[in-house]
């Protein structure tokens, strides 16, 4: 069995929750200080890129520390104080704000066109009507759900944990992936694992993949391995399990017939979806952000200010693109729309790259810092900041 000594495990989930439901108008755009000593160059015109002003700014109740979501014409924004905000994408007006009697774990929130689902303190999963914010159902589980839920047309998939904010860590605990009926919240199945943490399930056809940390038997607390599991979406039966010596899982992604993941060592592993067999491993040499996968390519940014595309079948680099040095790093998961990849940097610069060649298609210099990735609609790119502001920038 492969092993690794992990010193210190931090699971950083910010929480709080306030009962509220309101409607308000966006605040005027604040004055933005220059984030660059020298003006950046626009790739489209070759002239200095002027500061892009937001079309609207909405003031939220707390810091935006997790990626934004889109549901219909609404931007869904979990905030660090435990509230969920729905904002009209075109105008910036607040459609609704939710919190109930429990604290919402902001990193757990996910949405589709009809519902917004989240883990709430007290071992609950809740789902709301995305148009109104009204509760649809609530389900009581055996453990907390603090990592992002996955949603399909008929399932809500909740990864539970024995470690996290407000949770006493049990390295020998067995976390479960719980499948709930999307319309009623009834438990359809739950599959126990030997991991004490499960994180961010992803779905590929009839397979759901999740993973996390596994305490090595007979070793000191925190001496852990990475374990990735694949379950049958219909009945929760285990299809395969893969173990590596890389510590706490950071992310897992899937596309085509490949599953990729990375953990504390920042090495990218690719597994065969069918049976979990290792296809390749690659190390960019720096920490990595959440990737996106499409048409046999994996797209991600890393700590060396380089955005990369890897061939999913071989791990070889297909192309790379260096973002502006002053941008620091890409944050969040890239958003794929048509032939373009959209993402923002820590300093709030917004990029669009050609998905096939890596050529820069668009660049916006916002001057607004952001901890997480944005969201995209037909007309706008949305970003949140640590001060609780939501910005909309016109992209067409």
C-alpha cells in the first residue's frame, strides 16, 4: 500500500446563516484604484487596455469565497456568512436571499436550472426553488456535507465528512456518498467508504466519482493516502477504487473515458473510467487550480502564471498560454463556451482563450481582486470579491 506523511490538514470552509428574504437594487460601481503600475496591452488592438467598468455592482451580505453559479437568468452566490443570494443577471437586482434555521456551508452549494442545493449545519441537505428561493425539501443525514454537491436530473449526490469546520476530526471514520431523490429528498442509496473525507463528486454517464483522504491503518493520525471511488449512479454499487500516496484530494474531474484527479502533491493522475486503471501521471511543477475537460483535453491554470491544455489520453501538453505576470494566477474552474475558455485571475483580469490553440481571444482589465472563479451568461462575466460585491462585466 502506498503511504504519505501529511503534516497538518486544513479544511477551510467559512460558515454562518441568517434568516432572510429580500429584494434590493444594485449599488453604483465603486471607484477602482489602478492595479497595474504599467497599462496592460490589449491582445485585440495592440493598444493599452483601458480599465473596464462594471455594468452593475450588487452588494451582498458577506465575502464571496466560492465559485459563482448560474441558474436560468439568475446568478447564484453563496457568501461566507452562510447565506445564498440570487441576483438577476441582466440588472443586478436581488431576486431573493435565503437562510433558514441552520448555517449553510458555502462551499457545498450547487445549482441547476430548477433548484439550488446545499449542505446545512446539523447534518442536513436542503434544496430550494431556484426562481423563488423557497424550500423544496430537507433531508437529515448521518454526517455533515461541506463539499460541493453534485446534481443530475433525478439525483442529488452529497459527499459527507468526518473532518471540517465545526466537526471533530475522526481519522478512522467512514464517510459516505449519499444519493437523494432530486424531487423529494428521500435517500435512494448511500455507499460507505474507508475515507474519512469525501469531496466534490462528479458524474460521467452512469458513473459518479468522488474521493478524499484515507487514514493508513496502524499509522499516526494524519498519515494518509488518497482514495478515489467510482460508484454506479443507479444503485451506488462500487465499480472501482484507486489509491495513491498523494495525501488529501484537491479535485477530481472527468470527461470522455478518462477520470483525472490531483491531491496535496499537485501531481495530475489520469485513470480509465471503465476500471480505474492508471493511464498516466504528470506534474506541472506548481500548485494547480480546478480543471475543465472537453473533447479529449484538460484545461487548467497553475502557480507559474501559465494556463495549460493537456491531452487527456497521454498527458502531453497540447498548448500553453502565459497570462500577465501582474495577474498572479488563474482562480476557479475555466468556463467552456463554444470554442472559448473563460477564466479570471486573482487580480480580477478576465481572459478568453481559444480552446484548440490557446490563442488569446479577449482580455478585460477590471482591477477587482477575486479569490474564486466567476460565472458566464450570454452577455456578462460575473465576479465576486472579498468585500461582498458582485460585479457584472459586459463581454459582448
